[in-house]
């Protein structure tokens, strides 16, 4: 994989994570993502703006691993919310019967 491909993928992973946290504001999202990925806020901001020239393979792998973990966590939270809604719907349907 070429360096520019790694850099592009790295920036896209950072952008997606920042985008998913923008409800806290862009500055807050940069802070959260920096903490999540163990990067500086400046590095996250540069990735957000597509300004990175290179990314170390170790840095890319760390972000990829943590991104997968964050997505799995969100997936589990959504699964739990759906189960709760289904349970609530079943209870309200039973009450109507």
C-alpha cells in the first residue's frame, strides 16, 4: 500500500470519527477523537482538513484498531437500544390486548 493511500485512509478514518462526534462541536470532537486515537488535537485537525503529508504505519494501525473498537461499541449500544424498544413495544402491545 502506498504512503498516499495510507494517508488518505488515515484521514478518512479520522474524518468519520470526528463527523460522528460533531454534536459536541467541532473543537470538542477534535478533542474527543485525539483522546480516542492517542493523537494530538493538531494532528486530528490536520487530518480533518486533509493537510497530512504522511502517516507512519504504526499510527495508521493504531487508528484503524481503535476505530474498529469504537464502531463495535456503537453497534452494541444500538443493539441494546433496539432490544429495549422491542421490549417496550411488546409490553405496550400486551397492555392494549
